[in-house]
C-alpha cells in the first residue's frame, strides 16, 4: 500500500470512526492478494470509504464521470484509484480499464445498483458488473452496508452524525462457477444474496429485517 494512500485512508478512518460507531464483519472473506470484485449496495456518498475501511489493501473505484469535472476533486479521486464511467451508457473504455485493473491484481469496488438507494433497501443489480468478473476471471465478494442511508440519503445535501454504520463482507463467488453463465441471471441471484446479507447485517446491529419481495 502506498504511503499516500495509507495516510488518506487513515484520515478517512479517523473521521468516520470518530463521527460514527462503525463495525465491520467478515473481512477475512476479502482476498489478501490478487484481483477481486467487491460488489456492494449503494446507500450514500460515504459508501466507498465504508467499503474499504476493513481492507488492508488499496481499493479501486468506478465513479461517475461528472465527478471528475469538479476542479481538484477529480484529481483527488484519480490519485485514490478512482476512474470515470459514463452512467446509462455502454462505456467500453471504462469497462476495459476495469478489466485491466482486475487482471493486474487490484480490488475493484462497484455499486451495481447504479444509483443511491431511494429507500434504504437493495434494488436489482445490473449484469454489467458480473461480466467484468467473468472476463477478468476474478472472484466476486458480495458486500453490504447499513446505516449510511439514515446518515446521508440522496435527499440530503449534508451528512448527519451520531449513528451506527455496519459493513458485512460475504463469502466470495468463484469466477469458475459463473464463467459460462448469463450475467443477468447471476445478477439476479446476487441481488438475493445481497438482500440476505443485508438482513443478516441488520440483525447484527439489532435492527428488524427489511421485507423484500420474493423472487
């Protein structure tokens, strides 16, 4: 891990853990070496920080291209391993960059709901992320976040304080097990996995389960 990245990560940890009560579960499920795709639900702008808190490796991120148009902020994101992707389009260059990084042994964090949740629940994920793992031949680690929707939902300009945050890393899905499968079919199964893990995390935090529709 680069010194610069470690310093930035430590500062983020000090802020998050100093402002909120944070607990991570299952970090041993994240590979300690080699490429891997962390596939997470999306509750707030803090999600990339939360997902990487318990991982002692540099994480890489796909972020919407408009963020890189903001002076200085775009350069900061790029220095922390983020790269732009155009939403609602088949951004071939971003897909190629994601696969290149995964094959080079990076951990790539993606939020395949494509946008922040409007209600705190997990909505169907898209198959594009699954195709990345298939082409790069890396495992998928289903990851869920809880608590950040209450802290900083999409309807608020600024985050709140004083609440709990939980992160849960699930068992990896081996790339060989999904190699020849339709990405949308795998996405449907992983949506159910994320929802199950979400309610498991909510139980760990003493919260009632969300009642997802049966599929």
